């Protein structure tokens, strides 16, 4: 289903950009991307009449006109029986827009919570022209000291755990 959601997201993103409607649609996309799983399950439930599901989603969007881009998109999803993917589609659209803007989300894990200015300075040092890193801080009690930064698939491990493991490998291979 992820590939299906990605296709719809790509199409929606291109349509919003071509009609210069992305900024006005951003709050709606953000709200839809955070729909509770119970609601998306209801939107995907074939036992509920399609018109009722589509109507409920349109009402939650502020009743967009049938001629509006979001209104046509909801109609398309309803016709293709994909209303249950609306949250994933909107998440992917927002992620694609952040990627285009050069914003990279990451996480810095440490034994205890880091001060906001430390996280901010770390994010600044990882940023480069055309790429802005935004970090969140998480606590990992298994870390003895230091920190571990995750940026997508890249991991920067500056923990004492990692240093001890490297030292152990070096001693065992000597």
C-alpha cells in the first residue's frame, strides 16, 4: 500500500504546486496527516456506504467545493476506494515538500535530555547550505554517555558505548 500512497502523494503534490495552492492547502494536509487510526479505518471500511465516508471527509475538510483541487482529490480517492490512505498520502506529500525545501529531520539520543541550545547548536553544525537539519531529542537509558544522531539512514554514533565497542574490537584483533 505504501507504493500506492506514494503515487497518489506525488500526483497531489504536483497538482498543488502547478496551481500554486500548496501553501493554502498545508494546514489541511497537516491535519489530515494526523488523523486517528480509528478514523482512517472507518474511511476504509467497505460496510459503510461510500457516499457517507466521502461526505464525512469532505465535511472535516471544511466542505471544499467539488471544483477545488482537494475536493476533486477526495472524489478520486472515493472512486478508487482509497479514502483509508488519506493520512498516509498527506504525510508523504508533506515529507516530499520538506525534502524539496532541504529540511532534514533527525533525532539526537542521549542518556538524559539535552538542553535546547545544545540540540540547536548540534543541528546548526550538521546543517549546510541548501540543507537545514532539525533535531529532536530523545532519551535512551542504554547510552552510558555521549550521543547518537540519526538523520534518515545515516547514524553518527558518538556514544561511549560505541567507543568501548571499537576498543574491544581493536584489542581482540591485535
